[in-house]
């Protein structure tokens, strides 16, 4: 390495240290189609071996609601596909700050199945959902680069990490990071887990600029545990014995996934806070993947116990899974947008607040990030 390379590297590093990437705008879209638990009263549920579940539907639904806290969910309208929902959320994020779509340098879409048309469970992944959203936004600039991330439920936070690094090292000033799911179209109607999954989209507009006040996107952490956890979430055939065997649906080992989450997520969040020299008391709010109420409360309790606390503020852990359902990669950006817009009574954020973003999902993987608004 010559002297020129060393000096150039130092200058690049110095420029990076003087810039921050902040959340400038947010947007979200939840389908208007509401599916209450009672909609499943006439479903025929089966075990993985194809034998009928012996409990009656009312008992199944009552047990499900007690475990997950979910009483209803939002499912995509028949005329829409994944990229439509992502477009709606991205458009709202741009409009929230009056940003010209042509000013966006990169678009990252966190999604898992591509566009899925009504009446099929087959994902259309080419071209990328991000490029479809770029087209729907009407962006003509060829140097606005668009790509997808397939990383399960933690993908949107990984998208924030990628966007931050891109803006700091490759240049540019604006990035759209979108999280979108249409899980209702890849859910097995004969599997009780169909009641968990939901659809929706959330987006943030990131901006890079000179350091002044807010620290913006800060420390982050990601992990993937594949040795014994790789297949806790997977694709598999329907439990219904009469369903076509070539159709694949989302399948999960719920009990083992729950155990993985409550063991791994708290220790990961604690490690991230210590890396940033912070305590849970320094964090205004934990915005975490809305999986189920019981699991999220257990994760929060275990996190605080690692710092010697047994309780947390009432508004530290916002929960909307009861009426939104689990829309996976979309849940954290949707939650953030709704709180910033004042649409969630009892929860509010202001400039200077530090928030902790977290998600756990297939892989099995965890993503987490600290951000200052």
C-alpha cells in the first residue's frame, strides 16, 4: 500500500465520521380487509401427519388467542400484490417530508416471497420487488439502485444497516428501506398457524448529512444460528390431505422457535446495548417484530433482568399484534410509522429519543439496531 492509498483511506474514514444517517420520513400501509378470529370457525385443521385436529374450532381459536394475543389480522386485497403494498408505504414515506422520488439514491426492499397474485401461492421474484416499486414510484434515474433482501423477519433492519453503510461509503443522500409481506397467500389454510400470519408494508426514508444533534442510525447487531435452528421456519406441503402436494406453504416449529427467541433475542439486545455503552433506561422504546404478545413480554423481561431490573415503563413495549397480526418483516416499520404519526394512543416519540429496533425470524436470525430520532 502506498502513501496515496493510506491518505485516501484516512480521508474517506474522516468523511464517514462527520456524517450521520437519519430517519427523515416514514410511511406504512395496512390492508383494509380485516379477518377476525371468528372467520376460522369453519376451517378444517389437520396435524402435520394429515390427521384431523380433534378439538372443535371454537376451542382451537380460544387457545390460539390466549397464546398469541391475536384477535384479528389484516390480509391483502384481491387486486393487490406485494409490490403494490410496498409502493403505498414508500409513497407515504416520501410524502411525509415532501421528498421528490427522483432524489432517492437507493431502494432496498425487505421481502420473502416476491409478488404473489390472488389465487396462487407461487412467488414471482423476477424482477425484484424493489425494482417494481421503483417503477411504480415513477423514478427514471438509472443510478437509483434497487434490490431485495431475503432474510426472514429481520430483513428490514438488515436493510437499514445496508442502506446506512451504502450512504456513508458509496455516496448519495437518500435511501428508501421498505419491509413488505403478503403472508396470507403462502399460509396453509389447514394449519392452525394460518391464524398468525398477516400482510402489510412499512417504509422509511433515510437521509445522510453532516453530524449535528441527532446521532441517527447507531450501533447494530446481526446473527444467524444454523447448526440446529435452520429449519424452525421453512416451506412445506399443506397439512390438508387433499391439497396438491406441489404447493408449498410457510411452516414453523412454534415451540422451538419460541424457545430460540426468548433465549437468543434478550442476550443479543443486551450485547448491543453494552456495545453502545447504554442501559435499557437510556432507550425510550423497544420496537420489536410483532410475533405474539407472550413472547415479546418474555423477551423484554429477560432483557431488563440482565441489567438488574424486573420492570419496564408502561410505554416501553408497544404492542399492536392483537389487531394487526404478525406481518413479519413489515411489523417494525409499520409500528414506527404509526407511533410517529400519533396513530397509537399511549405511545409517542420525539426528536432525540433513542429507540431499539429488533426482529427474529427464519435462518434462524436476529437483527437489532439502535437509532436516535
